[in-house]
């Protein structure tokens, strides 16, 4: 079976702050067929997100599949508190790249 990175299958993959201690990710699809195909593979999960970010799965604080919106929403604990010394992304908008690179099986 072949795989493709999530960035080639989703229409939007983005990250943003969810308060000073968390980052949230949105994976959005324009059409239901692609959303359902990706969801059905199980490639995007709390475990795969934790692996992509090199964190323990317990650091993934929420994972939702939102069928009505063709979306997957994930929240993780921030590696550093927003605005603290060493925080290179005050707005949390540049943390989505590892998520985009998760390989998803394709037929």
C-alpha cells in the first residue's frame, strides 16, 4: 500500500494557541470523501500525533473527529508556556508542520 503525507490530502492543516499552555490543530477537508478516507485509515490519531511531536500520548489533551465539518481537531500541551523564555512561536501558528508530514495510507 502506498502512503502520502497529510499535507497532500487535507485542504487546511493549521495550529494556533489554545491558551498559554496548549496548542490546537485543525485538519480540514473540503469534501466528505477525502475526510472519510483519511479518517478510515486511522493514520491520524492521538498516538500518531504524539509520535510526530516526540511527546508522550498523555500530552495529547484532546482528539476529536467532527464529521459534520469534515474536520479533525487535536490539542496538545505546549512544549513551553506561551511567551516564556525560549518560546519561538508566541501565537502557536507554526507548530503544524510535523502533523502535515504524517504518512497516510492510500489505495
